[in-house]
C-alpha cells in the first residue's frame, strides 16, 4: 500500500519533469515541415551571434569562478583559523544574495556606478564587464562559500597551518599550495554550480546591456519559433554536463579521501 | 500458565535463517536475559516480541492473548533502545508522557503519572529539560521511565547499557533491576555482556546461531554449562584435554597426572574444564609454569601454562601469602565440585 | 595590533560585499525615500499603493506562495517516497542528480521548454487535443497566467525541495519511529508529534528560500510572458529599462518593496525557526 503511493508520487513527478524535456526536444526537431530534422540546431549553431554571446558568457563564467575562488577561499580559511567568531556574520552576508533579488542588486549598480558617480563603471564597456563580473560573483557567493566551507570543515586547518609555518611557508604559499589543493574538490563543485548559474543568466546581463547568452536566448525566443527549443535543449545539456562533472569530481574526491 | 510465551518462533531473512525454533515460557515478573554474541538472533527475537519483525513461524502470547498478528502499537509493550531514542523535540516530561498522550489520557491524569515516573528514576527536577541537556545515563533513565509510564505488560530492553561508560553501566543496571522488582514487571533484557546478564537476571537464555543453547538461572549457566559454547561464552574457562582411564569412577589422566573425579564420565576423549576460581595451588597436582601474576585488589590472577594450555587462576587476596613468581613451577589441584566434564569438540581431536 | 592584522585578512571580502552587494542595496533603499531633488519624502512609498502596483505585488506574492507551497509539498512527497516509501535503493542517486540539474535549469531556457510543451502548439497541448479531444486553452488554461507561471516555476522549486529535504528525512532515526510505535502511537501521531516537529526548521527554511527564489525570478517570466503578466520583477525590469512608470523614484520604491517582502519572509522564517528550535543546541 505504502509502496503503491510511493510509486505513484514518483511516477507523477517523473512525468512532470520528463514531459517538458520531451516536449522541448520534439519541438526542436519540428523545424522542417512534415519530418523531424536537426535544422533548428543547425540554424542556431550557424548564427554568429550565438557563438559570440555563448563565448562571452563562457568567458564571464570562468572569470566568475576565478574571482569567486580568490575571494572565498582565503576568507573562509582565515575566518576558520583566526576569526571563528566572525563566521555567523560571513555566513549571513553570503546568504544575502539568496534574499535580495538580483534585479534589485543590479538596479543598485546602475544607480551607484553610473557615468556621473565617483566610480563610473557603466561608462565604458570594460567597466561594465567588470561590474557584471562582480554581480555574477555575488550571485555565486552563497554556493561557493558553502562548498568551500564544507571542504574546509573536513580538515584540521589549524594544525596544517602550524605545520606549514614551522617549515617556513608564507601565507601566499600556505593558501596556494596547501589549502587550495586540499579543498579543490569542494572548490570544483562550487565552480561548476557557478558556471551553470552564470552561463544562462539573463537579468543582470540584460540590464547592464552586455552581449551575453541569456539576453541572446530571450531575443531569439521573441523572434523565432523552433530555435528557442533547440537552445533550451543545448542549455539543459550544458547544465546537465556541469552537474555531472561536479558529481564525478566529488565522487573522485570522496574515493581519494577514503583511500588515504 | 506462563505470562509470556514464545512458541517455536522462527525467522528467516531471505534464505538466511536467523532464528531457529526458539521456544520459551516466561513467568509474570520474571527478568530474563538473552545473552549471546552479535548475530546470534537475540535482537531478532526481541524485535519479534515488540512487533517490528513478523515471525516466519510460531506464535507469541502475552497473558494468554495471541499477539503475533498485532502491530507494535497494539501490544502494550515498553521498550528501551540502545541509543536512547528519546524524541529530541520534546522535553523530558513530554517524552515520558508520550505513551499516555497518544493513548488519549487527559493532561490532568498525565501530570501525576509523569511526576511519579520521574521520581522512580531519580530525576524529579528534570521534567522541563530537553534530551540534549542530559547525560547519556540520564537519557537512558528517561527512556526507561517513558517505556514504563503507560504501564506496559512486558518491558523489553535492547542492549540499554552498551552506549554508556563502565561506571554508569553498573549503577544503571542495578537501578533497572530495582525498578523492575519494585514494579514486578516481566522483562526481557538483551545483552552481549555476560557479567551484565549474570548480575541482574532471574534466568538467562544463552543464544548461539539462532538457537537457545541453554536456559537457566545465572548460577546454573555459570556452574553447569551444558554445551561447549555456553561454557566458553560465559565466564573464563580453563580447558585440559583428558584421557579416560576408568569411565565408571571418573579416573582421568591430565597432562601426566591422574585425577579421580569420583563420578562416572562418558567415554573419552574428554575436556576437563574449570573456572579460574576452581583451581587451587597445592603440593601435588597438574604441574604448571607461572607466566604472569596480576594483582587486582580483592583477587590475585595467576597466568600459567599447564598441559600445553594457557591457564588462568584466581584466588582471593591474602596479605600474608606469598605470590608465585613468573617462571616458577606450581601444582594446580582440582577442587572437585568445580570441575566440569565437556565432550571434546571434534576440531580438538587429533 | 594582532587583532588588527586578523581583521585585515577578511577586508577584501567585506570590501567586495560592501561595494557590490550592500551599498547598491542601501542605495536603492535610500532612493526609495528621496525625491528628485534628493530630499526626504514618503511620496514614493505612497506611489506603491497605486492599483497597478498593488496588483503586481499581489500576483507576485500569490505565484511565489503557490509555487513555494506546492514545491514543498510535492518535493516532500517525492523525497519521502524515495527515502521511506520502500522503493528500490537505486532510484535515489539518479533522482538527486536530476534534482541538481533541474533546480539550476531556470531562466530563459525553462520558459522555452514550457512553451514547447504547454504552449498553444506545445507537445502536451497537441497530444491532449488529438488523443482525448481536450483543448486546454479552450478550457481557460493559459501558460501566460498565474497557474502557467506557477507550473513553470515548480520545475526548479520541486527539485530544490528534494535536494534540501532528502538529507533531513534521512536524519530521522529509525528508533524514533519504533519508540513512538511501541508506545502506542499511530503513524499519523508519530508524524504529527515527532517527525514533523523535528523537520519543521528545515521545512521552514526551504519554504523561505523557495519563496524568495520565485519572488525575485525575472528571466523565466520575462521570456515566457514578455510584459503581459505584470508581476513585480517584470514591472521593475521594464521600469529600469525604459522608465515606464514615468517616475524613476517609484522604481526605487518598488525595489524597496521587493526587499521588504523577501526580508519580511525571511524575518518570519528566523523568528519561527528560533521558536521551533528551542529543543536544539
């Protein structure tokens, strides 16, 4: 009886999740009249704007990861080592991006960093790129921090640091050569999550007027019929790829941990 | 008519038979221990009594009522788990009152009963605390009070002391026994610790590979084990392979020394066995080389080798008696009443 | 001296958080109380009471509540089915992986997927028409509506719930259930008096997260409906882009309103959590 209900819950859930995927794939193949074809994909991939925006977003995603790591790893490490009382504060700050809508944050950027302000970042394309990058790093902050902090919790930060210091290592070397490699698995899982979030991000890129993949998809969706479905399939595949690699890494890291 | 009847219980998980034909009668107010190594089926029998497992065959009767088909919540049984299993979201008082509350007892009646139970376990002031604010021993006492509050017909204790420190373990087991006798509640206590079982039980069931090897009072189990497994599992046992010289009078040869038991024995080869306190030092007897001496306060423990076996001998502390030194040769003399004759296990027949 | 050194180590982080998270937000909040000359005023907040804006907040809150409640319920049911429903053990791993993917599959592509499925010529719409003769659009269904949006949001809300609640469900000890049972409790009594109170903080936190998650979502709704469904983030988006409200400061007030709603939701969460967690360390 209980098992019957469980199966029912699972099957209905599976239907809800699989139908849109099937529907999208089916729709993306319908471009040529009367026959299934890959025309929509061909059309998307041949579009120079697709390549340009996708490339831009990949670049932004990678930079976001770098910025996120540089920002979060030393901080999380330092707080665990020297300022444990500060942890709740840091945690609270890293959770804020889940509470304050991204649209509000970017609205603030536009107001704070406009051409007539002290720091006129929106005045130039380069400046706006930096602003968007920082916005993305803010969006990724909750996930990055959680991942790294969990990674740090599995090792004895204090003893490792003292051991390295007794061997004469400086801070840069300790963080770069000791802490980072030890939390690499955690950093990677945070990184792929960030990648998945940034690659299709729409709100910030659209409001800062940057040629990113998210606004491109939206534009295509407003003007074409079948290509958006193909794009959705591609986006889903990218997300799935990120999550798959993330799980693989955490599994490998887990295996390495249990092996040693 | 026994109060709790376990009528030829069997339990299999898939192809593995965990409990073979377990049959037992428990009298009202009796304290029974199931003793055995892990995997011997003792917990499975207990869980069948509680109703968490359904027997593959056999029946369970409580006070004449067949409960085999009843769900756990219909059996009126109290149970204490190894890991306390207190509800972390409820206060001590609410934990103790849980069984009464789900039974629909009004609040006004619950309060006094909860207070009575907290008095019983010696924690009258703790009602308002949450489980995490208590020590392990206190938590387990609360778990006992919770199990007893709805006045169950049978109390089941599933290794309740295993998670506790040695010192608390002893005091809590004495407290459990006291409360049990005060309430006169029929109790089954599962443990792998023979000292625990020997110290608080009316009767012990020694279990081995899903079978009750022997059932008896602690003294019977300790002094007259009927199987080789029971003899070895309960207490320390010294074993001497023996050759039968005369079965009728019980004349045996042990390690070059002849011993007469004065009672008939079966045909050989046999194993002559004795507890550490069943050996004494004497002028003549089985020669043994002392390998170590431990002073344990009230008891001195002598380790030696005799007849190719490692031997442990205990004797009471005597301030004036000299202790043998390691390397010395002594003679071990049998105390007749202490010797046990066991059939030699096949593996030991060379 | 020493503590000063220690603080230096976290300065980059706090500088970043101040520049790109806190100051921009503060700026908006302050802007909501300023008139165009920079003086203090409550007129902007009064502007929020315009029927159009009140309606947009109402529908936004409705969609967020509906998708958070349904997301919690359905996600809980699915997680419970897998953790304690007697299903084969291999189902859990793929479900968790899929949840990880689906919870991040939001934004523009999600809207495309639902248009391709439940749009006017979507697969399910067509199949229902061909196989069963059911025309859901004739029956009043519209993807560009309250229920359409809620249904779409559930695609990331349910998996998020599954991801968060599954470990919590696995943390329920078997002995708690058995202890309750042997004390005479029925299954529903066990859930009401033990399991749900223990899970309550996690449930509450997830609910607050799901609420904020859908309340601030722009991309899905925008790609799905254009500007035809005026939920708050869409109106704000249009306002930032082209000042459709003819009053820039009303935009600040709307943004402030959004912070207020998510902030109050989280405040309620914190208060309820502290009360629900009295039994915790």
